[in-house]
C-alpha cells in the first residue's frame, strides 16, 4: 500500500498539469483565436505597406534596398503571418525582421515595436495567466488532491507538535501535565503550532481543562494533539448540526424520563390511596396534658 501511495504521489504534478490543460481547453481555443486575430491585423498592415513600397519602387525603376528580405518576410499574407508568429515565439529575431522596415518609414518601425510589446507583454501573458488559473482551479476542484494535501498538512502539524510535547514530558510518562505544558508556552514552536491551528495561546488553560476529560491534570500526548487539531478554526455547519442533534436527543431523553417519572408517581399515588381505604383507621389518641403539682 505504501508503494502505491508513493507511486501515485510521484505522478501528482503530471496529473495536475493534465487536469489544468483539460480544464482550460475552451479558454485555450479562444486564446488562439485572439492571438490569430492580432497577428492577422498587424500582418495585413505590414504586408500592404511593404507591397506598396515595392510597387512604387518598381514604377520609379530605382534600386529597392532589402527588396528580397522584405518579400521573404512580408511578400504574402501567409509569409507575413508566419513571420509575425515567429518573432513572438523565438523562431526569428525581431530586430532582424524590423531592420528592413526602417527603409520604408520609421512609422513601420514604431508599429512593429508596438506589435512586439502588445503580443509579448499583453496577449501571451494573458494566455499564460489563463493556464495558471485553470491549473489552480483544477487543483482546488480535484478532490483527491485536496484530500491528499489536507492529510499531508495534518500529518505535518501533528508530527511536529507530538515531537514538541514529547520534549515537554520530563518524566517520560507519555502524558503531559499542566505544569509541564505551562513551562513551554513561550516556546516559539508551540506558539507557531497554535497559530497554525487558529488557537489562542492565552486560552491554553481552558484548552487543557477541556481536553482533560478525566480531570487528572494529565492528558495523553496523542489525545492532546488530536484534540487540538479538532478544535482548529471556528465552528462549522456540521459542528452546529451535530450539537443541535445532541441537544434534541438529550431533550428527548429528559422528556421520556420525566414522563416515566410522572406515570410512576401517579401509579404510586393510586396504590397509596387503595391501601388507605383497605387498612383500618387507627384510633386517634388524645394526649392529656400532665397536671402541674
């Protein structure tokens, strides 16, 4: 069983990544649409500018600087979109692609810089944020992961506190007395443990008395740790429901006892009345006051 648990824990991160990927499928599709739309709009802008520049140069029959590079990068809508996608994903150096645009106009250079800024610092970061949020949501919604994390956190708290309490147990009796516990209340580990369990160290005396059900001024270490963990945080709905159920059950028991007592008393009263009718009445003896001599 331990090997199985370790094997499953080994693939925990892989399972989390797959859950996040599956949970973000719809968002991923819309992110691809958004990125494609941005690349397409900027691609049309740069393609039209390059083709107009080359067309004007051909009409003037002059030499066009970097003509082959411009046509290779922006000669068609397919080549333009491929170039625009490559410069934001590391497939092509964006400075190399931007250099030929400077021959057309500095406006295209500024537009290209704005495109790089918008996509790398805006659109791509939004896509990464969507993946991160989806992965976190998958982690919160995965019951097995939530249970395993809670159990691991609980075991960690209990193991650490058990170790601290065993250090307090000077007589090594396996129990902790109030005197032993009081001497360690200033220990930073005890304070940190109580803070993690949302318990107030100032109420340690009341907590100890609450856990000391035998009123022996000693509490077993294991019971003390488990009792503290059960008292973690405020009362929950299930705690209040359990308390109401116990109160109703107790009230039902008390009402039954009262009803039974009334029936028994009524029966006893009837029997006493019958006995009073059957038994002869004793003569009344009048006491004569003694004469004073």
